[in-house]
């Protein structure tokens, strides 16, 4: 009976020391975590190198000015300069951005900048 109790105690001590020291399972887990961390860092580095810069039209845009006449609206003017088949609302947005307008309201005598196309 004493021999069995000693062997059980030795087995418990061996298991406890293996788990404290890490054993084979602990080393494998550590390597796995290190590998995953390296993979994540490589993906983050790759993402940083593949960032695309903003695309814009090359060169300066040629512009001219237009003096608003009584009864003119931004939509009316935009519809006159928008090529056939294109969206007038995009021209309105472009004119608002070009002139720093917060609304599409115009007043007679106002000078606006328009593309010279």
C-alpha cells in the first residue's frame, strides 16, 4: 500500500512540475501565440504599404466668372452648362464647392466662379 501511495505522490509532483515549467504543451502554445502575433504584424505592415493616395485631376482647373442676373438660380445656370446626358445635380454640387456656398441660393449681381469648359 505504501508503494502505491508513493508512486501516486511522485506522479502528482511530476505533473505539477511539468505544468509549472511549461512542458512541451506550454512551449507549443507559446510558439503558436508568437506565430500568430507575427502574422498579425505582417498583415498590418502590408496594409500600411498598400494605402492608395487620393486621386485628383492633374493640373489646375480653368475657371471664369459669371455675374448672376435677376431670376437666375444655381440649378438654372447649372442646367445651361451641363453637357447633355449628364446629371445637373452634380454640376450644382461642383459649383457650390467651387464657390464655397452653403446653399444653392443666389442673388442678382453676385459673382460666381464657374469652370471654363
